């Protein structure tokens, strides 16, 4: 049973499953090794190899649920998210250059841009998931009063005083904690909307990350649409 009283008493609660985040990582890796533009091949393959190498020991520590953590495993987990994000930012720069240049194969370049865009969403989702409130293990195992300061304010964090059928699932009443899918949604909407939607950034580091992600996604989508129109014409 989880502690919904908010008094800081440590309680037994079901830790977050590893599989949603791991599935997203595998998808991102797969996108990095299938057909794509030669300009990003080396970076993609190296990033895919490092990502998988970092993922394996994390499965050893927490094969099913994220209920234990060491300083070493925490560092590996954050490093994985950073490697995927930085490598994909390099790919974004290369793809944007190819889109502006206009000399690369059109359909293949558009496919590469789509792969980079999806990987960008996953990579930033992993970053948000890793840094907010101490990371997934802290969110899943600590009492609410023991959690580090939040980087995001989710809608559930403000539902206490709304109608009963909504308030029942609020953070305070249900001891709700955000999981990977919640951060994936934040990342997806931030990339497409170029602004926060229902989840607000609180810390400076997250505001900077969201700004970079939003700008990257906006430029990439704008150039892809422009290139697609040129191909169709």
C-alpha cells in the first residue's frame, strides 16, 4: 500500500516498471541502425552501440521494476540518456544541413529526418524522466516528503480541490507519481507545440532543455515540410 497522507512516512508502494522506458530505448536504437542517410551513419551506429552497452547492466540491477539504485547505476542511467540526446543532436545538425543544402536523396532524407525526430522525443523524455524528483527509483520508493524538489508540475499535482472524480487520482489523495509515459507525453507535446501544454516546467535546467527540444523540433519539422512540398512539386 502506498502512503497517500503526505506525512513523510516511508511506505511500501509498487515501483515503476522498467519496460516502458526500455521499449522506448530499443525503438530509438532500432531507428539508429535501419536505413538512413549516410551523413549520420557513424554517429548513429556508435550511439546505438553505447546505448545498448549501458542498458544491459541496468537490466541486471533492476530487471523488472525500478526499486533499487546505487550511485553507479544512477550514473549509468543518466549517462545513457545523455549519450542518446547528444548523439541525436549531432544527427539533427547534420540532417538540417542536408535539408537546407538540398543535394541529398529526397525520400531517404525525409525518412532520416523522421527517425531523428522520433529519437529526439524519446531522448528528451528519458532526460526528463531521469532528473525529475530524483529519478524513477526515488519517485517509486521514497515517501512524498522525502522526494527531491520537482522539476515539473503535472496536472495531478494540482487536482486536490477539483471535483471528486478527478481529485481522487490527484498526487495528494492517490499518492500519484509520474512515470515514463507521462514524460514521453511531455516530450511529444513540447516538440510539436513549441510550448508547455498541461505540464509546467519549474526548474531552470528543465526550462533550458525544453527550449532546446522545442526549437530543434520546430526547425526540423519546418524544414521537412518545406522539403516535402518541393519533392511533391
